[in-house]
């Protein structure tokens, strides 16, 4: 250690030298500019004499056959390769050089999984004589074993927490350390979660963050925990006093409390202590007389507690930064310091594509969380992983609420997928409670997490993991109850989605069992919410993984992957776009799909803000997800850089602590109607506002149509009703887009909605042929040189057309391949004269939703054909599509529209009018020619099969009347030939295990004490399974139902029929089947008479 007087003298010498010789220059050193940094470096290196950094160059030796312990790799004499730590083998370029592209993920340039030995020498200073020494490794994946001078010390493990190795005392002088890091799967948790896997984070080998030796005196303190009480300015403290000697020692402990912002000291206290041999648990209460500032997302006030223990000239100073924060829950909201907070969150799935591992740098996390705040967010869920200390520290400073987790294990991970090897999970892990390996690791990791990060005020929520569908919830509940008792400083939940248990203090889910979905856009306008669902919950419910809308990529993003990962998968997708002549359209597709994503997010978030009992949302996500089949769902890329889709200012209009809202029942209006709307304000700030709320209606040029204002108190913590609007639209004479703006006067809070207004046009009288089939009528007209409008919404076959959808496909078509939707919205040539009477942007805004049913056509073989409306083919497919296009055919002119123009809708009528108006003009003169035979194939017509099914079941992909083909009364073994198939998709085969089929004068049914119904499905689809249970002979039947492991109760039927609706998640069908099991609790057996699966 440099003596403090020597350091002071050095400072004075350098300062006066600089003043006396201002122009003097020493080689490679400028005294004035580098004085402060020189002092800082010296101080950091030497004054902290209880820390010895081990960062820098090490040697590493790979051990792929795991023979290092047997062959004494921990001793010197073994050849090693140089490596910089902190760092990883991937960064050093060690491991197998990869070739080709990994399916659906970024590809590591180098790959190594197994043990690796890291060695170096270090020197223990003389003043560490007799001190206890601990090796601190901030982050390791997954296991670390340590040898000092050839002597084995211990083994530590953990994925999201530091590794501490207690070395005991070491003599001053040179020593050699060897650390065996094993990144293999130590416990069977699979490799599909974010704490361990290759979806985003890689399975790296190395050491991250701080690597240091920490010394402590004979009498020392450890494991400090702070428990702030916001109600009475009290701070409870607990810590361990460690006496490493063989006798009782007396010492002194002092406590100092400071505001970090102002550095103002607000409390100081000292007392004598007696340290018995070994470890004693000590508690202290600090009663602070002056008022303290509370911590929350709006005011992240922090304090620093300094605890100094002194004994016979030896001292140790420990500091803890914390905030006065209390987190509880009401029936519907998470309360921070008793204030209802609406959680506006995002999923962090561990994206650091240059390194493949999470940053341990506070400044980097502050950059990320400032981006959160810029978009009006206050919450982050770390999906199936726990971030390092730097993330918690940054969140403390910025004001972000953290939910941390351990892992992800679900049903589909325990199944071998021979036809989809990328979906097969390593180890085929069983759920928690059924998995002795993981059952040991997870409770220990949870305990390590609250030990390591529990003092951070940002650490407000802890959940075991994501969608733990195949786990034993009773066992996991015991783990959570234990944590709640040990550390009540945050809220706890067992699992996201799947099941709500009594121990859950909050819930993150997309479906409340037996109640309904927690998010979605219902209706054709904004006059909707989900209060009927959320109001039935008894704990705060946060909407789970909201969004998941992909955006078409910009191909130049490939060049950004300059680190340990390469975007070889994106390059192969780009080549498909080149093949189909659409690579140059990536920016158009990007803008159109991004704009569609924006309006959908706005709709989803506002729907939840209009729901008084909703506790918040967690989006998936702000950033692209580079794994799981390239789910490019963000408005930021994986580097946290904007993709140019939406600005923070625009997003904050509907994602903020205060948001103006408008409720109206549709987006499209006619001039003979009156536009009506309700104005509301969701206020989740800490202040009640009393100021006018102003609304305006303007056209696209900004011309004011009408305006108004009203002043009512905007109370904090609720959705406030403000005003009712009624606007006569009769003075509007031409079709147009109009903006409803709502602004809270004197504040930055503002929001905007688009509506479309159409006059009641009569269709023009023309000689244009309008037809819905490409038949002899159309062909004859074209050969005669006539104009034809082909309404082609029912034409085309699977191999040359795709269905039209308003919303984009879900997440990733390669991860969920059973989706019939393969598009990401549509790019519209809005300047085309075909839209002169149909106002539109270059993407499908809300007015298109009414008519987006029909077909688009694959035109890969027509590179010179430029569609007027071009649906954006998913970038995994990259077909060139057209839903409105024009061409020359024989002597005639053809305009094709794949949208249903025959709907009883003002939008359909307006589009039809605009297309016909264009076709009457001289500029309707298509130059691109297509042969009649080509069009015959393109526009093939296949009549739809007609089904007679109950209302609401028309869209079933499987509908069965159970045993309806059975002729004789009595019982018979089940066979599919005895069932009547009302509707059956060719992919939906099924099998039933039951006691028998029963028939009497009341009907037929599958019956059994225990029944199993297995239905094959398209992979990765979402929907509802409807099951009709019967009790016509009054047996008071009751039972237990299990769908993909999720249990629900069939209550006493009391002689009545009962339809049961079971929600089917995409994860349920990702293995290509769903399994329903029934178990009879009462009534002898259960009876099923009908079953239907309706795909959403």
C-alpha cells in the first residue's frame, strides 16, 4: 500500500511542477491533463488494501476429455494459451471453429463446452499476514473449482450469482492459482432458457466482471441486509460478525447513513461489540429522526449505509447502497410505498450479440435502462435468468422495477423431436418436483439471488421461472413460502403463466384459468377493455409477453455482428429474398411491418390502461429476439439501437405514468353519422392533476374541424372519466383521415388516434366487368379488349397463394410452423392513383382491418410486376406477393383485388369505388403482360365445403360428435368409425382411450372413469378446446381435467350438460399434439358428447 503521506506529496510535486512549467512536456505524458487520472489509478490500485484484483492475463488450457484433475492441471508445468480475464474462450478465439449456420439462432465463431483451466501467479502483500482471504468471481457459467499452490480449496456453482471461494489465510509472497471452469450442464435444467442455452446468451466459458481477492481482519462483518421502513423512518439491519480467532474479541461498530445525491449525512451512531469465536448473527435498528426520501420509479432516491468495525487497530469498512422502499399488493395493483403503480414492462432475454454474455458494467446497464425510461417504461422482467450486480445498481439509480428468475422448463422440453431436432432440449428435463437434479439447484440458486441482490430497492419481484408447466406446483410453493418468510422485501410468484397458487403475491400470465385471456384487441375500435377478466383475480395480474409482432429486417444489419457471433442465418434468409427479387424492398417492408407493429402495440397497451384492475404489462419485446427461429419482434435491434420504427416521444404518448385515452367503438365512419367518444385519463403518477384536458379533431393537413376542453381532477392511481364527445360529420364531403388529439394542458401528456370518414358514394356507371372468378366470362372480356376488376378473395390454391391477415404472424414461423398466417402486414403504394378516393398510408392501418380477408398471390416468377398492394411475406419465406395488382392480358386490362369488396362495409365500398374510379381514367394503362394460361393457374377456384355446425364453431379445425354413428343402444369399445366427424382438418387426427362409447335414448358419449384424448394439431398454433360433458342420467358427475398438465375442476353437473372451454397455448401444440385427460371424482364416470378445437 502507498503511504497516504507519500501520495499527498506526489500530488503536490506534480501540481506545482505543472504550475511552474505550464509549457513543459514530458515524453508521452501531459502533466495538466493526466494528473487527476494518474492519482485515481494509484488510489484505486493501492489504497484499497483489502482488495487485490486478478484481472489481466492468465493462462488457459482446455480439458475436453475432463482429465485435468487426474493429470494435475492445477500444478505448474502444463502448457497454456494466453487469455485476458475477464473474458471468454469465444473472445479469445479458442475452441472449435464453426462452419455453416445454426438453425434459428446466431452462430458462434468458436465453440467449446466442457472444463477449462485458468491459471496465473499473484503476490499476497505483507499487510495481509493472518487475514482471511476470499476469491470473488462475479459471474461464472456454471461451476468453478479452485486450487491454490496445488491445494484444492472448494467447488462453487451458480448461473446468476457470484462465486465465493474461502481461501483461509495465505502467507505473504508469490502463489499460484488454478481455476477449473466447467460450462457443461451441471444440473439438468435443459438448454432452452436464458440462464443456460444458446438462444441469445451463448454457453460461454470464462470469468466475467470482477475477479479479485478480498481480505478481512480477524474481527469482520459479512452478509449485511437492510430492511427500510417507509412508515416511520426506521432502518433494520442484520449482519454476521465473524471472529476468526480462538478467543472472544472486543471491538467497535459505527453506522453512518448518507444521502447519495447530496452526500448529506443524516445519521451516525457507534457502539461497542463483543465477538465470540465463530459467526454471530447481529441485528440493529436505526431510528432516523429527520425525514427520509423514498425510492420509486419516479424518484429513485438512494442512501448509503457505512458500517465500520474496528478492533485493536484493524478496521473494516462495508457499504450498502439502498432505498427507502416498501412493496406490497392490493387486490389488483402492486403498491410501491402504498402508491398503486402500473407496471409498464419489457422482457429482457439476454441480448449482447457482440460478446454472447451479459455486461457487468454499470454504465452499460444505465444506458439500457435510460432507453427504457425514454419509452415510458418502468419495469423489466429478466425472462428465466438473473442479471449481474451492475443491472440492479443501474436500476436503482434510474428507477426500474426488476423481476428476476432462475430458469425455464416446460412440457415440450421433455420430448424428443426427431422431425425438428432444433426443438429437442438437452437432457429432456422433467419439471421441478420431478427432477432431483434441478430440484437441488433451483432452491439454492434462489437463496443465492436474494443474498446477493436483496438490498437493491429495484429488486421488487422474484419468480422461479417461466411457464413451468410440467412442474409440481405444491413443491415449488414450499420453496416460495420459505423465501417469503426469510426475506419479505419483495413480492414472490411461483411461475409465469400456467397456474395461480395461494402463495403467489402477484401473477404474470396471458390467461387466467377458467376466466380468459389477459390481453388482446377485442372490437373494431377503442371502446373496449378486459375488466371482466382482471376483476375476477384476487392478486395483481400483469399481462404476459404482450406483442410478439415480427418486423421485416433490414439486411444491412448483418454487418453489425462483428463479435463472437455471426448472423449466418440472416444471410441465408437474405439469399432467399435475392432469389425471389425482393431484396431491394427490405426498407419498404421494414417500414410497413414496423408501422403495423406500432399501431398494434398502441392498441394493446391502451386496452390494458383502460382496464382498472390490470396491474400492468410485460412486452415481448422492445428488442429483436435473435433465437427461437429469428423472432425479430422489436422496434429496437438486438444492440438496443433504434430500427427507425417509432421515436421515444411517440411511444410515450400511450406508455407513461399519465396517459390520455379515448373510447370510440369503431375507426371508420360515414358522413351521415355522429362520431362519439369518451375521454379518459389513466393517472399512475404520484400527483393528482387539476388542469384542463383539451381535445381537437383535425384533418391530415392540420385544419381544425372541432375542439373542446374540460377541467376535472385527474386523481392519482386510477382511470379518470373526463369528457364525452359528440361530433357531427355531415359537413365532410370527401373521404379522409382525421386525427383526434387529447392533451393535458400545461403538461407533456398527449395522445392521438386516427379515424377515417367516408361519404356515401354511388358506384360509377361503367362498362367495367366486375367478376369473382377467372372464368370464360373474364377471359372473353379481356380478349375483346375490355377492362376487368377481378375480386379474387376466394381464388388461388395453397401452392400459389396465401390467406390475408390484418395482424402479422406470431413470433416466428420457423419456431411455430403451424400458423396459416405467413405475412407481416402489407406495403401499399399509397401514391398510386388507384387510391385517389381511398385515403391510406403505406401500411395497413386500422381501416384495412375490416376488409383484410381474402388472398394474396405468389408472383416470384414476375420480377418486373410491381404490385399496388404487396403483402409482406415473412422473411423466413420471402415470397413476392400481390393482393392488388394490375396487368395487361391479351387485348384487355385487368385489375386484381384479393380483398373482399362485397362486404357490407363502408371501407369495402370506398375501396371498390376508388378502384373503379381509377379504372375509368386514362392512366389505367398497365404495361406488364401476363398470359391467360398463367392466370388460370393463379386464380384457380375451389368451392368451399359446407358444414352444419352450431354457431360459433364454424372455424373449428376439428369438431366431433362422439359416438353418433353408433346404431344400437348400449356400450361398445371406442373406434373412430363410430364418431361423426363434423369438421376435420387433414392434420387433426385423434385417438381416444376410454371405457366405452355409450348410447341410449338421450344420446351418445365417450365414457370412462379415466379418459385420455390425444389430438394431433398443426405445430405452434393457439386456440380453444371445447368439451361438452353430459349428465343426462343425473349421476351428479364431477371430475378433474388436465390439459397438457394444467389441471382444472369439473364441478358437480347436477344432471345438466356443461361446455368446458380449455385454452390451448402455442407451447402446448409445439410438439404437434394436445392431450386432455379426465379423472372421475364423483358419479361413476364422466361422459363427453362433443369436442371441438377452434384455432385462433
